C-alpha cells in the first residue's frame, strides 16, 4: 500500500487516507450469470454471438477455480470468439471444401459457434499454462533436472533409471546444458 501512497503525493498533501476495499472472488454461478448478461447486451447491438451453454459453464468453473476474477472470464471468452472466428475463416478458405453447398452453408452463418473445445484450448493455455510456467520458473535447477529426467523416461518408455544416468553428461547434453556452467541455487 505504501507504493500507492507514494505515487499519489496529492493525497498525502491533503491528508487523505486510502480505504482498501477487498472484493470476494466470484463463484462459478455468478461468473456464468455475468457472462450471459454481457452476451445479451452485446448481441442486442450489431453482432450476434453464438456460444454453447456448456462452454459458458466451463469458462465460469475454470476461472472461479483459478481466481474468481470475472475480467479473466471475459478475456477467455474474447479469445475463444477470436479462435472460433479464425477457424471459421480457415474453413471457408479451405480448398478441400469443394462442395458449394458446404461453402454456402459456412458463408451464411452469421457468427462462428464457440464450443467447449475453444474454451478448453484458451483456458489450458492462459490459466493453467501461465501458473504452471510460473511454478516451473521458480524451481531450482536440480528439481528441473529431475522433471526433465521423468519426461525423458516417459518418452523412452523406461521403467527405472539410476542416479548415474540422471547426473551423467548425456542427460545434460540432451538438455543442452554445459555441466561446467551450472549454477546451483541453495
């Protein structure tokens, strides 16, 4: 809070105190209601949006489980609409769709349909992906080495591996790491 008061010197000059308002995170039903209200308001304008009800539920549940921030849910929806629109354009321009009836059907649809698949792709990359990357970036080198070893074991379908194989230069070469330049964080 001190950074905020330091960045607002006029408040200090007027002896104004900041009041902190803590908002509880939204639950999945509240997020779903907000999304539906926003979609109704947006569809009454020039655009109509097609989205599966199950996709709205999935988006609301994923965001509520992560942080309950409704802005994040709306961002996930925006990205999902962009993804669906891109896929729709790709289908129209696809030279494999030779049947004129199929192309006219794609052209006549006002808006692309956002499905659970679109929401799943966006939430996996945005919500789950970023938190996982933060966790991985915070890990010490040796723990990352163990995770990489497990990935290699899975790819090579190995059941057992010795400590010598884990710490060998072959593994470090595979990971493109020079063993002499490893800096350990203790």
